[in-house]
């Protein structure tokens, strides 16, 4: 039996219980705490609110710090401590502030690919809390290596997928100005960034495609995809160009086109979750105002300085499957 066949058999076991979908709840949060916004005093109430809720786990959709503070090692250590303080397990998906943007002078002028490598070595070393909660995690890469951050699991008939697709145009560099603006990057580092983008984009598309394939085979009622970036639904990523409209420069267009195609061929509901823009929003932005993709729902989570979170109820008995509840955290 070849490796591909072994993987198919193993994943078939993992997703075998899809038909037996059950009602449950999970949480979503991200883009916090930001030092520049003075979020720290608000976090205690937020973490207590999540911990006291009925959710079985939560997913954090990136940006463990703000975009103008240094990308020091302690940022990652503090994030792990924060996740560990929550009663329920937390699945972490990376954002741009912790690696893509670390080349910026006000972030310390790091080699952002070195920060990505450090993130992979430190943030995904122990999935025991997830396993203890009954979440059978699969990762795209080995611990500490490429794509370990991409995650997939089935829970009570729903497929969950986490992807490293961050803001700042998904680490795609558009030219010399984009490379050097407010940055410590060299031209060689920008070439390396673009090579990294292409490799990771291909891996993300394949991880997403395989997830839909498995969800369809298991007749899963829904699939939840979580990433950090707003892929061009609301705001342009660069100052001079709305690259989301142009596939020649967009770091998201290839993935989003493939996602639309997979969604159109899937019989269940797709909940597409991202942060980045910091305003809570639920809508149906694909394909366009004149052509609706009915089983695709976008959920944009809260972000600094709005220190709140989102509770999602999974209801397989309802056509929409995912019932979204914004949770407003009252500060003492």
C-alpha cells in the first residue's frame, strides 16, 4: 500500500463520524492584545468570558501583537501563556503582525522569514490539550517545519481548517517600493519572500482542496476555514493599489478563486473566518453583488481595540448550520 493510500485510509477513519453531526459551540477571536491600544487591562475579562462559556474550543485567527511593536521572542511566549490560561483548548492560526510584517523598521527590522521559522518551532510543539479535548488534529507539516501551522480536524460532523494566509498581501512583494518602504529588507530578501509566498500559496490551496474532498466524501454538514487576512473583501492591502481586483498582483486571488470553485461544488455550508480588519461582520461577499454563492458565509471577527469574541453554535438540524453570536465583553 503506497503512502497516498495509507493517508486516504487514515483520514477516512478521522472523518468517518461526519454523518453523526451534533449540536455544539466553538469560539473565535484574534487581533489582540495590542500594546499601542492599551488592550492589556481588558484581556482578563475577555479570557474569563471565553472560559466561562459553553464552547468546546476556540480558534484564534492571528495577530498576537500590534503592527508597530517589535517582533521579539517574548511575544510568542506571552501568546502561548495567554492561550494556556483559557479553560478550553485554543487552536492558533498565524497573522501578519507576528511574521509577515516583522521586516518593518518599527517592528525591529527582522528577517521576516526567520520569524516565520521561529513561529513554526515555538507555537506548534504540543497539541496535547487539543487531543485531550477529543480534537484529532492533523497538520500539513512536521513539528518545526514548513506548513506545520496549517491544521485540520473533524469535530462532531464539521470539518475545521486553519491556514497561514496573513495580511500584507500574503507576503507577496509587488515591486521595489513595496520591498523597501519603511523596511530593513534587501532585494534578495524580497525575492525570497516572493518564493515563500508561491510555495505556501500552493500548499494552502492543496490543503484546502483536500479538506473539501474529505468533507464531501464524509458528507459533512459544514466546513469552517480560518485565516487571518481580509483577502480583499473590504480594504486594499497597499497604499497605492487595490490589488485584490488584479490577479497579477493579488496575494489572495489564486486561493480565493479556488475556494469559490470548491465551495460551488460542495453541498454543505462554508463558514469563512478571518480577522485583520477588526470589525465584526457577517455577510455573503462571493461572488459579487449580482451573483450570490449561497452556501458561503464570511465571518469577520472583532479586533483591537474592540476586545470581544464570537460564539458560533453548530446546528446540523438547520439549513444554515452555523448560528453566529457576537459576545460583547463588559469591562469591570
